[in-house]
């Protein structure tokens, strides 16, 4: 899937013009990570976590964009159309910029997941492996070269990152549902 019409640049411009030196990819990763860890979709909780990453309280226009982003993520994770659209630079951006954004997205996801995961010891080995993969991907920012192989590697990683949140969300949602059921002992 190409991301020709990604809202990334518009979001980046909004953040920069509002004095926030944060990547939209990292913010989106933070939001997805916290949502997949079971934080729910309470706007105030999300805005508190976002303000911490932004290093100050967002202005009204940024708050509105953050709430809109949360609504989009909520729809992706809970809707019938099981798909996650990553907030990344367009396919026209240099590969190094797109790879750096992938790394920032992973860092944000891991931060959001770590801040909100109630019990990481209950995660399946598959979920733990996904988190380890995200940690490794967050370090590859400079490893992809401008080449056909680099583009292929980037696309493979991006496709993996579109599926990883769904696995983690379904697992933590299942764990939360299991914890809420009374025991029949």
C-alpha cells in the first residue's frame, strides 16, 4: 500500500508552527501503543500523554488534531475494516526520511505501550516477540539505503508495522475481557 496522500506533512507543519519539535510518526506511534496496551480511548488520558511528549500543553488547533487522530485510531482498532494506516511521510520523501520516521513511530509505540501496559508478563510469546521486533526496528533508522533493495525492505517493514498493533490490541483486549469475567470456582 502506498501512502501518497499521507497527512504526515500537514501534521508536521502544524506541530512545527505550534513550536513542537516532535515527529507526527512518533505521536501516532505513542497513541497506537497506548491504545494497544489497554489505555482505552479517553481523550483526556491521550492528551496528557501527548502533552508530555510535546513537552507542553498543546494549543487548541493541535488538541483538535490530536483528538481527530485518536478518533481515527479508535475506528481502525475497533471497526469492521481491520486496517491500520501509519502516519508516515509520503512515498515521494527520501528513503532515509521515511526510515527515520519508521524508527520514531516504533519508539513512540513502545513508549505508549510501556506506559500503559498493566501486566507485560501475561503477554504471549508472539506478542513479546512483536515488541522485541519493534525495539529492533526503532534502531534501524540509518540502515536502509536509497536503492531498490532498500525500498523493498522499507515496504516489508511498513507492512509488518501495520499488522503488529492489531495483534497486540487483540491480545490485550482479550486479556482485559478475561480479567473482567468472574471466576466460577
